[in-house]
C-alpha cells in the first residue's frame, strides 16, 4: 500500500522523458492523482506537480493520505530520478 502502481520497485526512472511520471495514486475517497516531475524552466529549478481528478481542497481523509503516503513517495521518487538527495521538492496542488 502506498506505492504508486506505475512505479517499479527499486528502479530509477530513465532521464529520457521531458516530464516523467512519478506515480499514480487513488485516495481513500476515490479521488485519483498523478505526480510528474516538470522540466527545468531555465531557472535551475524542477518542480513536482500533481494532477487531480477532483481539484483541491481535499477532504480530511485525502489530505491525511496525501501527507502520509503520496508526498513522501513523490519526494523519494524525485530524489531517485535526480540520483542525488534533493534539498527541496516543491509540490504544486
């Protein structure tokens, strides 16, 4: 539980994709979200973004699931993708 279905265990995403998908999750309410790592816009910063079926604000149970499961997994996947510890990962709801 908690691992996105589209991410294989133990592998690093190939750096060939301009907008790699970090995973997909279904929240307890049934709301779905896909996480992506956006391309560098020239400022030296890459952002992780989420695309929701039903836009935030999230209900309490989904918000708790986001902070407990989704966000930590996105941060870990970004670090794996970049192959170095990231100081900051910005997730835009």
